C-alpha cells in the first residue's frame, strides 16, 4: 500500500497549507490563521468565550466572529477537527503541523530540523488585538528557542551516530540563528576536526574569539577552544579491556567523587569509557558513558555539548540495532525498558529543563519515564525532574503530584538523598504558592536528611529556599541567618546557580528592610555568575525589576524587558505574567490588559494576591 501524501499546516514562516502535487485551498483572512495557530498551541484546549474575547475584542458579536472563522477553517482543512467547549484542534493523517510537532513531547514524528525556518505567523500583524499580539510575541520566543534546541540536539545526535558532516551542517544552521551559542560552536569545531578540516576548525575558533571579544567584551568560552583537541585520555597498553577492569575504574571513580576528589574521579571515569569502547559489551559502554555524564553534570557543573554527546552515544550503544533516518539519531527512537537508557533520557531532560527548553525537556522525560518502568529508584529520579519542569512552567499542581510521588518512592527505596532532593523541590513549590507552614515543614525535613547524608553541595539550595520561607512569613532575623548561610556555602563551592539563588534571596531581604542600595548590590552580585539553570536567572531578574521599580531607576525598563524575553522563550508562565505586571507599573496599557488574561492560566494564590495588591486584576 502506498503511503498517503502528507498535507502540512505551516505556521512557521508565512502561514500556508502545503500538499505535494496540489494547490490546496488556503484559509481567508489573518484572523482565521490566528485562530488556527492559537488552537494548535493550546494542547489542553481553550474556552470559546476566552478565545473569542482574545481575537475579536472589538466585534459586536465576538462568539459569532469566532464561529465564522472556525467555519472558514473547516472549509479548507478537511480532516482537521475544531470542536467542543473547550475548543480543541485534532488532526488525522494525512494532516501534520510544524508548530505542533516542534513543541509536542511525543517521540515521533519529530520535526525535520531542515524545515525549521521563520517565525510563527510571519508577516501577520495583530495590533488591533493587543492581548493576542502579546501572546503571539511570547509564542514566537518559545518556538524560536525550541527550534534552536532541535537543531543543537540533532547536531549532537549526528556526532554520536558517526556522521560529523551532518553534525557540522546542522550546527552551522543553528549558528545562523544565534552565533553566540557556545555549545553549537563547540559541536561545529568538533565535527570539523572529525572530518579532517583542521584549518577550518582553527579559523572558526579564531572567528569566535573575535566575535565574543568585539560584540560581548568576553573571552572565548573554554568549551570552544577545548573542542579543537578533546582527545580521550591515554591508558596503559598493559591494562586489559575487560568487564572487570572497566567496572574497577567505575568503582574507583565513584569512590573518588564521594571523597570530594572530583578531577581524579572524572579521569577514572573517562578511562572506564575508553576501556569499555574496546570491549564488545555495548551495555557496559552505555553504562560507563551515562556514569561519566552524570558525574560531569552533578559534580563538576558540566552542561555543554560534551556531556550531551556522551548521553547520545550511550543511547546509541544501548540500542545498536536502531536504524536512524536522516537527522534522527537512535536516541530519538529507543523506547526499551532499561535503567541506563532511562538515566540517559533523564539527564537530557534535566539539561533541557536547566537550559529553559521545556517542550524538549518534556519529550526526553516522557521517554525516561517509559524506560524506567519497573525500576523504582530510577522512577523516583525521573519524577523529580518532571516535578522541577512542572514547577518552572507554573504547573504547580502537576509539580506537587510528581514530587510527592518521587519522595514516596525514594523513601520506600531508602534513598535519603533523593528524598531530600524531591522534598526540597516540593518545598520550593509550596513557597511559591504561599503555603508557608507546609513549605517550612517540608524544607526542614530536607535539611535533616542533607545533614544525615553530609550532602553539603545541595545545602545552599535548601537553605536559600528555607530563608525565603522565613522572609515571606515576616521573620527577617531567621531569614537573614539562613540566606547568609546559603550565600557563603554557594560562594565557597563556586556554584553559579546557587549563588544566583542566594543573591536573589539577599536582595529580597534588603528590599523588605527598605534598603534599596543593598538590594541593588545583591542583584548585581547575582547577575555576575550567569547560572546554567535559567529559572534562577528569571527569579533574580524578577526581584531586580521590583528593586528598580521601587528605586524609580532608569534601569527598570531594561530589566523588565530582559525578564519578559527570558520568561517567554523558556515557557516560565508565572514570570511571563510578572513581567507584564512590571510593564503595567511602568505605564504599558497593553501589558495592563494582558495581565488578568494571562494570570487566569496560572493557578497560584500567591500570584493572585501579588497582582491584587497592585490593582491589576
């Protein structure tokens, strides 16, 4: 049976309907395209009245105008259903939509990275619908970020699958969008070295050095220069490459890391990978690669292309029979049950959460959850990262469910570190929702387990959040004690994420005291480390905006715009609302109209109280 020809709804770039060998009818009018795009990106559906008010605010009969546009869409999209209240868009073959596939968490079909061109509804303007125009701007940030991530991930997958030429091509496409993307530059350099174009690789490194210096006033990121060499460590030729020797190095590396000898531990794990590559045991290689990647992420702050490459290579090794079509590596297709595969998917999801690409993170974590079936210890870890993702995107009910389930599994498995981690994240959610008594109890338990485990590396996070819980409850003295401890421990460890968290807490503390100069000092200190985990950056920018507004600073508008762009790009829905709230305080009437509309999508009593106090609901 021949395959049915696909018909595409193209919402990226100038919107159009495409069908091979045919000229399909096109929806008439920009509002019809707006309805289609809005429904396509509302996976859970949306109320008819809400949609009508959003897109036809000045119509005499907004619901009638919506019905007419839905009729127009049904006329041209035979086989696409738009019905019900809430309205939902459902597509059946042969229909596909580029925007839906770009943000969808499912494993297949995935978007072709070569087709990712243009903005959402490019060329269309909706100044007569200011709230929809604001929504559209947010979604354009979101989809651009997602497209960039797909190109980056596909380039890493191509390297892991042994196709450096394709990796170079995909990385180059990504760099056309963002020439400062450190990881894409590193992938391109590594790919050029792999195909023997050493002169081209050196020239690109020099070009990057000039670009960073001239445009940003920054030195070349070390990851790009390191990519020129990146040689695997040498091993004693007398060491046999056997399962026993590999496991010996894995055990030694784990022991070194536990003792705090991070560099030594990483060297031992790298040697384990080198030896595992010489054995026929592909699962052992996958396990070694995941162990090394996990150590780099959680012990050495590794977040770049090298770590992602290890994880993709692990998935390729774990599923050697997977046949990968162009631009789709085995890591996009493997769905077997395996704790090693689950860990690799989980770490890829964790990296995407921290990079602020929630749509991609959800896909990795869905695959991690499937692969972790039957392995409760790994299930607890996956649930914790799913809870982190839900919290970052202001889906607080989902976050509490996932984190509670994770802590329960960890308790059953007697894994106190995981129990502390999941409980600490749950405490953060409770703080954000203003449930202070329960947050305090949860965080105090986490601190007890951290002390029992001597897990000082994680203490700055929990101490900082606990300090903010005291602060929100009005106990400034106890807040200062915990927040100061969080800063000192984060600073001593050099952990950029926790430094940003603690600095933001210090700024809130001094803002509560009315000391705006000290609050600004801590904002500035927090901005310096540039954390990998972008949620910390957004939270710091939020308090920076509050400080700037209180001080009537000229920097207020710039800070608010930075917060809005980061929140929109990263799907941080509560920070999107808070950025619009700050804009409204600065006199932006469109933002003032958007605030109550956007706030209805975030179920958070603390946010509602904040906006009500500003008279914005």
